[in-house]
């Protein structure tokens, strides 16, 4: 094994270990607490710290693979490369994760050192995250939203649950060489040849969660949040096509006729 291959193997092994034993357990713990609205401020900061460090492990793999870039450059492209979903803060979630982590370390972000962040969000400090009734809200000049649901969990999920089979798989993932399936929320668990599940399928596809906060329409609070000075709204993670509705209705009611 050459020195270059050895360095890449070690970096991939380190990344896999980090994901399996640190990041995924942290994501699972956070997800369980967020679902019950029982998350504490220190727990959110802990998950944020782990997520921010994932960039370092990814960069180590990419550097060993011959990719030249700064950490700042990787952070700036993280959401696009690793498919962090959500209409709000699109392609900027990891940037904010990194900013919040640095604010905790330095108390407040130095506007001169982090010029882009300051121009976009205003002053970021460790007090930008606040605990309110079991949720963690991010308060910035023109932003107010559920930080765990809108930022942390989507970014954690983007790095979790990958079934890597060796160094080559990890290296391909770190390069961003994989297919992202859009509209992947809808659970493909039903037998298409079993019409008895049509009602269940209709209920699911007509009641998707919000792509930003992963809550159902009657639980989603995005309309109360503020992003860049504008109110958010419920954004369905899945929109059924007319063909899907027709197909399910034909199973539910034999008398149904497609228009």
C-alpha cells in the first residue's frame, strides 16, 4: 500500500468511526428529545459541536483523496454537496452550524473575521440560541426559528445512515459522488399490487410533513418563524401527482372514473 493510499484508508476509517459511534448516536438522541419537545440548550450545543466537527473529518478524507480546499470553502458548499434539504436557509445550514459553534468558543463572532456571516445574520453570539418550552430557538437580527428542526436535524440526517462498504464507498461519498433522490419522503412500503392499502396510502401522501421542520401541517410552526425578515410557511415534503391520486381513488372506489 502506497503512502497516499494508506492516508486515504486511515481518513476513511476515521470518518466511518466518527459517524457510527459519535454522530449517529448524537443525532438519534437529539431526534428523540426534539420529537417530544424536551431538548435542553446544552444538549443542542453538544449536537451542534459534533456536527461542526464532521466538516473536519470530511475534509481529512477529501484532502487525502487529493482535493485541495480550505475548511471555509467546504463549509460554504456542504449543504449542496451532501444534500441537506429544506427551503429555508437553503445551502447555508452548515455555515450557520459552524458560526454558532465558533460563537460558543469565542463568545461572539468577530464581524471582521467572519464578514459574510455578519452581513447575513448580524451579530452571532452564544446567546443566539435560546431554550423555550423544550424547543431551541435561534434569534438573530432578521431570523427566528426552531434551530434543531430547521438546521441541526436536516444536516445530521444528511451524514447519517449511510451503508458504506469499504474505503471506496466513503471516498465517493466524501467527493459527493452519489445520487440524491428528490421527493424521498414518501415511504415506499406498500405493495403496488395490493389495493387494500390504497386508503392508507392516500392518507399518507395527502398529509406529508413539512420539509423544513418535519412536522405535519397542524403541528408545523414555520408560519410563525422569520427568515431574512420574511415569514416562513408550511412546505410539504411530498406533493402527490394527479396520476397517483387517480390510481389510488380507482382502488378505493370501483365506481371512480378518471377525468
